[in-house]
C-alpha cells in the first residue's frame, strides 16, 4: 500500500467523457480508473480494459461442480452403500443428472460471486479512497495516475480544455485498507465544512 | 443512409442452385411417389408419406419460428432486431406456401385413410379400444381437419398482418405520436400471433400432427419439445441468411453485436431443447411404466439407438461446447458451421420423432429423405430470396432503428 499522486477530472456528460478518455490515452497518460454513477456502455473499450476472465472462472467452477456431483454420487451408490431403488441399476445416470446440474449451477454461482468480489476487492470493512463524492451521484470522475515527470498543472489544463468541469490533484492511497469511514478520513468531510 | 445497399437482387447463381435442388427434390419425390407412395405395399406407403410428413412439418415450423421470433422481440420491445428484421420477415412469408404443402400431405393421409400412420383413423380399432375411445374427441378426422386448417390459415394471416404493418416504416419519417401508435399496433398484432402460436405449436398441433402417430402414448412435454426443436433451427436459419447477406455486402448496419445475440438464441435454445429432451426421457425412464416406455424402447435399445444419441451429440454437446465462448458467437465462420449443424441436427430429430414411430424395425434414412430435404432447401432459398428482393432490407423509419444501429453486447 502506497500513497500516490493523482490528477482528478470531473465530467458531467458521457458525450464529453468519451473523447476525453480517448485524448488522455493518446497523450500517453495512464488512466487509473473512471468512476461513473451508472454502468456506461462501451467505456471499458474506450479505456482499453481487457475482457474479464470471470466467465472462464465460472466454467471451471461449473465443471468442478459436475465432477464433484458425479464422483461422489457414483461412489456412494455403487461402492459405498449400494441400494436397490425401484430395480434400477446402481449406476443410474439419468436420475443423477438433475443433481449434477444443480451442483454445477451452485458451484458456478457461488464461485463466480466470490471471484467477482475478489476481482473488485469487495468485502466487509474493505475501504478504498473516494476521489470525488459526486461520482456516486451525477459526475463522471476520471482519475489519472501521475509519475515523477507528470506536470500536474499542464495535465489539469489539458483536462479542462477537454471539457472537465472541475480538476484537482490528490495524494491518496491507491489500494484498499481495512477500516471504517467514521474512523478514517471521510470523503464528505471537506464539503461539510464548506456548508457550515 | 444514402449509401446503404437496401435493395437485394437475387443473384443468378442462387437461382441456379435453388432450381437444381428443387429439380433434384422433385425427381426424388416423383420416383418415390410411384415406387413407394402408390405402391400396394403398406410398408412402402408408410415410408413415403411419413418422410413427406416430417419434412413438410419441419420446414413449416422452422419458417414459422421466424415470425415467433419477431413477435416475442416486438413484445419485449427489443430494438436490436431492426437492422435485420426483414430477414425473419422474408422467411416467414414461406409459412403459407410450406403450410399449404403440409396441409395437402396431412389431408391426403387422413382422407386416404392411412391408418398405418394415424392408427386412430381406424374406426373399428378405436371402437374396440378404451384408450383410443377416450381420445376420440381430439383424435378424429373432423377435428383434425378443422384445427389444421385454422392453424395454418391463422399463422399465415396473423403473420401477414405483422409484416404489412412494418411496411409503414418504409414510407416516411414518423413523428412522436405516430411512432408511439405504430409501436402499440405492432404490440397488439404480435400479441395475437403469440397467443395463437402458443395454442398451436406450444400445445395442440405437435400432439395432433406427430404425437398421434403413437396413438396410445402421450407426453405433455412433446409440444414444447417440438417447439424448442423448431425454434432453435429457425434461429439458425435466420443466422445463415444474415451471414449470407453480410457476405454479399448488404446489411451494413448489422454487425457482430447482432450476430452475437442471434448466437445466444441458438446457444440458449439448444440448452432449452436438451432440458425438454431430458425431462421427457427421465420421467418415463424413472417411472418405467410399459405404456410410456414403449416410445423409447426402439429408440434407445432398438434400431434407432445410433440416431437417437447422435441427435443428442449434435444438438446438445456441439452447441454447448462450441457456442459457449463469446468469441465463437461473434465469429461468422463458426456461427455458419453451427447453424448448418443445428438445422441438420433438428431435421434428424424430426426424422426420429416421426419415422422412429412409423418404422420401428429399421432406419430408413436414405435417398428419399435427402431428396425431399433438397426440395425444401431449394424452395426455401428461392422463396426467401425472392421475398427479400421485394422490399428494402431495412425499414428506414422504424422508431427503434437507431437503437439497433448502436446496439452493443
């Protein structure tokens, strides 16, 4: 965990945001992330994010579920405790398919939810820095990671010229930390002071 | 918009191919008709009329599936279909044509008193049989003819009304009020089609046309199974035409995004088909009651074993494993391959549904089946191509067109 310097630009229109993202990338800046109040179609492509591998994980979990169900049921019903049920063969595959199916779905679903939480770093008490409180309300917030050589004034001017309503420089934690917002620095703190 | 190629012209090569296939099919049909259809041997007759029956029903249903696709997407207010909607529309124009052929074949079977195909036509047998007597209210020539007539006529008529309404979107720009009204009228018309579709394909018609071959046996799942089979093949047919037209440089506004959605339909309904296949099979396998297992006896243990499991591989395992990946559904070559495979697979499925009950002892798949298949493929290409060339490929002023153009999966 390290503190890093970021330049934050806020936009209020998707139609302005998209060309800005493109220009920032062409200019060679590294976009840390873009925070939006809702899912914006095509933004992942514009930012050049790679396809998620969540579905590959889902496939593997599903196969694991199928294999678990098939191996355990077949072991139980043919080796461990064979029972005669309605004169059916011990290896009664059709009767097991619903259970295999259910376990496939269960493994895939639970596994994918947990993987999703892991990939997005979501868990109770896991906190991340909020670059701008209005990202949860009505602003599209673009966060650019600075290097030693970044001239923040130039970058802020560049963002403003591309339609950013508001720009600022922030030094913030780039990873997650465990804690509570009421104990840590509040994202709304500054605003409340202004209002008072 | 001005540079779009919206006027399809039937290429000479396509005409040649379709005429060749139709010619081949007619030759097989005529040869079959004189050697088998009018032969004095009951067995040969059953072979010929059964083959004709499953082919006509299959092709009518998969063309009708196109209109069902239009209807459900309209009812769901799905915009993405607009850039290629004229294709399912063109395919659905075949319903009256193929429907008339089906009607003629079925009527010949009923009035020609082919009780080796429909056992319930045999009045003496029905009178002596308490099970068939109990079904006589449903399985009798009068009801059969009335219901079949209504079915095909209403499919054609309600479908025609939906296509006709969409022609208004060619005429000129609509203001807000007109387009709202247009969407509402479309919703009403497609709802009517969907209801009739549910009453026919979704329930009665597969029982009446195909399940009644095994007059004693029944499965409530059968109609859904038939619907799933015909719908997934119908989606594949739409995919093939979309890809063909894209290849020829039409449909500039249709992209991989739309193909992806069609691919999803093919994938999802293959799984749905398997779900029904398995539900029907497992319940009967589990209960193990002789009057129910009779349907599967010769299919899983007799002559049809190979076809029966081949069916499962082609229609379930292949779509499941090949179409699962996102990149596969966006790949034109792979979708083309899978569409052909799925159509063929479900044709085989219809084959075993009908012929598996008519000729239990041996598999008759041969020149007659493929000849008649060639006829229908040829006729389909010719008629769909002609229908496509009659209208612009895109209804330019449809209120949802923009939504479709910017569609992204």
